[in-house]
């Protein structure tokens, strides 16, 4: 069982490294090849968020709720165009790591109430590209499209008679978005961003004491919005994000020892995230 966890951790780290390397290489090549770009911009930031996760039974009743703080560290790199109306094509790469321990208020398979803790740890690389239109050097609008990948571990702790287990989630998605940049005063800018993310593939691998159950939660759009201020090298944001997953198909496993069939599924699930981020622009 320990060997399986180590293999999954290595696979996750290798995949994240390869995706991040591709993002960095593409950004560097784009900046070098584009004659109308003068430099790049990098934002390194710390994010703090209030995280809520809920799961629902088929009749709509709530099975569990998890809530609590999480913390993350991120970096965003993008090329910067010269002045002029454009459009200037902007390539943006983003990478985040996050984690935290939240409260669990749920129940066992037999419906017995349980409270415990859940540890989260995850990563998220994204890449997007879009034209930026500049208006009188005081504001800009930037529609964009791109793709991203999320991977996180959900570790439900054992407590009392309730035995915990781990889940490893992944989601690959495309995205559409819009960014706005308004100059409020000398050096002070108002920044807004909105994204709709369309999952292409969702997976949840539950490790039940050495038995891996492979589930595929349903695909529903994710939504993300942020607003903030930048001055001149500091940036502060507030953000909101929501993720929705419809119930997965059932997975049937035969237990030879007990001579019976077990049925597993990922219930309808949703996450809501409110937070702030503080960063430095280089």
C-alpha cells in the first residue's frame, strides 16, 4: 500500500513538472519571437481561502460538509506588449500549490454521524492565450482561451469507529475568460478577471486500504472571478471559485472473501472557495 502511494506521488510530481516546463518554454519562445513585445511580467503571490466541500445523496439530502481554511502559493508569468491599440497577443502561464486541513461533518456508510479532519494538498498549472486591446493607454480588455489541469489529494482521517481513506482527484479542462485593466490614478490599477472552465476529464481514485476504486465524476462547468488592485509592484485580489461534479456511474467490485458485490460511486459534489491573494510583481 505504501508503494502504491509513492508511485502515485512520483507520477503526480512528474506530470506537474512536465506541464510546468512546457508552460515556461512556450512563454519564453513567444516573448523572443514576438517583435512587438518588450518584456515579461511575473507575479508571485500568497493566497488564503475559505474552502467548503459538500456531497449529496441521490434524493438531494446532504451527506457531508467540509469547511475550513487553506493556503496556497502561486506564480503567474506573462509577456508585456508595447503601447498601442493592438491587438497584442498575450500568453499567460500560471502554477499554484495549495493545502490545508479542514473540518469534516458527515456520516459513515451506515448513516452514523461522524466529525473528523480532512487534509488537502494539490497543484494546478494553467496556460492561456488571447488578444489584448489597449484604449488610450489607460485601460485594456483581454479575452482569452486556454487549458488547465488540477490534481489534489483528499485525506479523510480516521476517528473512533470510523475508518478514514484517501482520494486522489484530477481534472483536465479548457477555459474561456475575460480580463480587464483600468488605470485609476498614477500607478494604481483596477484589475478584474472572469473564467468559465469546461472539464474534459474528471477522475477520482479512492484508496480503501489497498483497494483502488476508479471513479469518474460528472462534468459541469467551473466558474472563477477575481478583482483587485495593483500599485505599482504590489497586487492584492479577492476571488471566488466554484466547482460542480454530478454523480459518477456506479463501479461494482466483487469481494471474494465475503462472496458479495460492493457498489461504489462518487456522489454529486460541489466546492465553493472565497479568498484573498497578496503578491509582488516583477
